[in-house]
């Protein structure tokens, strides 16, 4: 009897200490902590726009992977044959890097439309160009996803170097 009545308060104290420590930990890590601290300013409400190495903010939904795919399609495929390597312009087609646009305002969607439809000779601003720009890169026969990738690349180079 005596032994149990003696040891009982000690056990109770030990248990309540554990409970306090546990309560302190959980309070810090969950609702107690976040209520006391201001909402973290760095946490973005919407996903941040992806930026290219040259500092171009890409349109929503456009990834660096798309730009990279577009780069290889543009510079290995038919686009560069007329527009020059990296779109700097050539005899057959205008530069795409200087931020000036002749067939639209140069939005991502508009570039997609231009590449999807091509540019007929009757639409040329410079009538000395010898060849029409064919739909979907002509022989490249770009899929919708490839058109988007190429448009993402053109978008990025047109904003990256002014
Ligand atoms: C046969 C040559 C040729 C090829 C190949 C070609 N283009 Fe073009 N592109 C042109 C010509 C010509 C124009 C319009 C020039 C004019 O209006 O004077 C043009 C216009 C454009 C424009 C509109 C530019 C503006 O100022 O609005 C974009 C964008 C474009 N091309 C992207 C591409 C892409 C991407 C590819 C590859 C999928 C491609 N082109 C392949 C000849 C070509």
C-alpha cells in the first residue's frame, strides 16, 4: 500500500511531462505554429511562370522541354532552311528574333496559328520571297504537339534578344 501510494505521484508526473512535451511538439508543427507565424511569403498562389536561361518568361503551360524540342525541330528541320539558323533571318524568310511581327502580334497562340497554317505567297509582306511557307513545316509534317514546341521556341527567341 505504502509503496504504491508513494510511487504513483512520480509516475503521474513523468507521464504528464511526456504529455506536455508531446503537446509542445505537435503545437509547434501544426495549427499552433502556422497561426502564430505569417503565411510564408515565398509560397506562390499560382505556379510561377517558367523562365528560360535567357530570362524569357514563357506563356502558361509552356515548358522548357517544349522549347528544347522546338529548338531541335527548328534548327535541324525545315524552318532554319528559310529563316536561318536560330531564326536570324535569311533570303527566303524574315528574322524571328528581333521582336517585330508582320503576320500577327506575336503571341504564343498566334505563332501556333501561323506555323499550323503556313503563309501563302499572297499574304507575303515582302513579295521578293521566293517560296510560300507551307503548313506544319511542309515535309516536316509537324503534329499539334510539335507545332506547339516550335512555337514555344520561336516565342522564346523572339523575346530573348532585342
Ligand atoms: C519555304 C521557306 C519557309 C520555311 C521552310 C518556313 N518559313 Fe516561316 N516564313 C516564310 C515566309 C516567306 C514568311 C513570311 C514573309 C513575308 O510575309 O514577307 C514566313 C513567316 C513566318 C512567321 C511569321 C513571322 C511574322 O513576322 O509574323 C513565323 C512565326 C514563321 N514563319 C515560323 C516558321 C517556322 C516555325 C517554320 C518551321 C516549322 C517555318 N517558318 C518554316 C518562309 C518559310
